[in-house]
């Protein structure tokens, strides 16, 4: 092989590598740009106060930006996580110290759930003796496996239980999203 042929082959190889690289980058950019910008709405939290069946004072904080959310069918499973409140005031609500513990637990849990599957965190409620985290997911098997292991390990900051239910219409939170 002559020197000119070698240079020509190197040039062709570099050209092919450049084209493949540009094509792959273009495909990645297309995948990113095809993802709807409104898939995870901006946060817009609303707080409501209500009474439960036993006339206990309760609060609910939820992301009102999910009103009219058009991708509900892509996240057809409702996830509710009930977390114990250890240190309570006379209403059964968390003391300030307990609220700090819960918020740290909730933040870590939401972050880890979001790594398991697409998790649309809608909010939380504060009830007599417990708090509830709620949202919608697309892959219940992964979430179930993660939560079961965490709950059964005894390593969570607070005792909790959870339910995952098929709810394609998001009917369980429809009164909040009207």
C-alpha cells in the first residue's frame, strides 16, 4: 500500500466515523426533542383543609398543574404510600420535628421512586396519625419490588405501607384536579 492510498483510507475511515457519530447524535437529539415538554408539569401546589369521617382535621397538598393532564393513560397506576406519624400533636398531626423527618423521608423516597420508573408525584395528605404520599406510575412491577424490599428491610426512617391500583382515568384524584 502506498503512502497516498494509506492517507486516502485513513481519510475515508475518519469520514465514516464522523458520519456515524453525527447520525447517532442526531438520533439522540431527536429522541430528546420528541419527548413532550409538558410530560412533567411545572409545580403549582395547592393546600386544602378538610375533615375525615371521624371529624378529624386533615390537610392535603397537591400539584394543581396536573389539572387537564393529557398523558394520564400513559401512567395508569395509582400509588398511595401510608407513612406512620410517630410524634403527634393533639390533632394526630406531626410535631415540627416529626414533620422534618417525614419531609426528608418523602424527598428521598420520591427521588428513588423516580429512578425506578416514571413517577408523577401529585402530593401528600396529613391525616390523624399518618401521612400519605400519592402519585401515578407507569411500571408498577419495579415500584412494587423496590417498596416491598424497603418496607420489609426495616431500614426506612418510618414504617409505611403502600397500595398500587390500576386507575387509568385517575379517578381517585379527580376531585382534586377539577
